[in-house]
C-alpha cells in the first residue's frame, strides 16, 4: 500500500489520482457495508 501511495504522490497527476483512488476506496467500503 505504501508503494502505491508513494507512486501516486510522485505523479504529476497526484491530485486526480488521489481523488480517483479515494472514490474507489469509498465505493468498496459502501459495497462491503451493503453486502
């Protein structure tokens, strides 16, 4: 997980990728919660 985070942080599109990954995580949490 740390490796993925550092790759995101060093990317020029860090903000967009961070937002995208946060959205994916949120969706996974919602799915896990609903199931």
